[in-house]
């Protein structure tokens, strides 16, 4: 039977990298988004609004996927609204596809907020887990839209008979425009502004993050795990952490990034300097930079998500992720984290998104 993939959120960091990987492996691949990705060769774009079930039915009328990859979410003002909206998006897509009886596996991408808590109580006292983070860690006793998304997948799987997998990356690093959580590109844009203005590349986060161990997830390694888990009998109905496989300290990597861009780095100096505040008045400056160098995106907000970078880098604990579960089952893909950042910066330059 032919593998037919539906990537939900194909215009984002995770979805676009996954679509490219699926296509490279010979899968027939559809990419669903409100504004479909038309830049990936051979990806079949599907325009639909996940919050409007009639829109989904119309868009998917002639599509019967065997594998569904849910890689998108929508940020709202409160966690209660995050739960309502993001749960509904998952429910709608699975309800529409249930009518086709074609789906064999559904993979859902969430993240480390499963362990660290939602935006409203992120890495807060009373909700700090033991690290390294492990998949068997129980849910926190607090509302979390990731739990709502999981529950929608579990309910649909029981009803429709497909298998599932849950994937929990830590800070996905990859290329995308208009993405809500995009640390790699945010740091590239910030470093570019620093170089153009003569400002110093100042560490925005906490002492714990500066001095402690951390890890991140290259979008390409996440794509590999998604495909692996969705096509392997031993990985059915399981949740998996996914990171590059190495650990690093920001106290080293921050200086290495500064060297790449030719700017002066300032490390932790006793207090947090939020990047959102640091970049608050840089919209016009970025427009000037974009015009000067002929860049493709002049909107700072479409490239940088300083609020999310601040959320990650200001955590009061070091955060690293245990990968033993995947390793024991045979997932041995590894990615060097420094290379992840350098390769992203190179791609951003090639794409004319930074000078």
C-alpha cells in the first residue's frame, strides 16, 4: 500500500522540514496550512482552516492519507483558550479524516512544555521537574494545551483504530518565516542588528541557563524521528523525546554565535536582559537592513520571536532531555548542535533572509 502523508502545518519549521524529508524518501506528500507552502518541490499544497470543519472537508475531499503528522498550533491569550482552540484543531482534522477510513498512524508534535508547564506557569516554582526529562514523567496538575491535544489523538485512535506517536522536541531549530517559536532565526536577526548598529550581543537569559547544560532539536532530526516512529511496529502508541543527542552550555555557544556574526558577546552579568525589550524598537532598523541588502523579508515580526526565546533562556533551571527510550528502540540519528546553528545561519543567508 502506498504511503500517503498529510503534513498539518507544512509552512512551519517542523512541517516544512518533515515534508522535504518525506518527499526525499518517495512519499506522496500533502502539506496543509492556511497559507500553503509553495516553495517545496513536489509538495501538494492544501489550503484549509483547521478551525472550520467545512473548510477541511472541502479541502480534503479527494485526499485519503495513510499517515497524518500534526505539527501546528495556535497561540492565544490564556491557557484555557489555548486548550479550546488547539484541542479543536486536532479534533476537527481527525473527525474529517475518520470518514475516509484510510489513516494508519497519527503523529503529534508537542514539546517540553509537557514537563515544564504552559506559558502561564512556565518553569515556575512548584512545577519544576527532575532533569534530564523522561517520557514517563507524569502530567503536571495544571491545565496544559499539550495534554488536550494528546487526549484528542487518543480518543480518535480508540474510535478509528489507528496507531499514534507523540513527539516532544526541545526548542526546534530550523528555517521558516512567520513561525511563532523560532529561536535560531531570532538569534540570527538579533546578531545582524547588533552588527549593523554596533550594539553588543548581550545574553538575555538567566544564570541557570547560561551556566547549565542544555540541548536543542534540529528540525531535520525531528523529521527523521517522526517518520521512524510512524513506520515501525515497535514504536506504536508511544511518546518520545527528541533532541540532537549532545548537550552544550550557552556560555560557550553564545560566544561561538557571536564569532560567526562578527559581533562582541556579553555574557550573564547578574541580571536578565529580555530580548523582547532589547528588540522592541528595532522594526524600522530591520526594514533598513532588509532594503540595504535586498532581503526577502522586511518584517521583523515575521522572522523573530523574541518572547519565545526569552521564555527558553530565562528558565531558572538547566534543561536537558533523556533520549534512552528512542535509542533502545533503534533510533540512533545524531546531530551536532553547533553545526545545527551554523548550518541554519548559512541557509538563512542563502535564502536572503539575513545579509
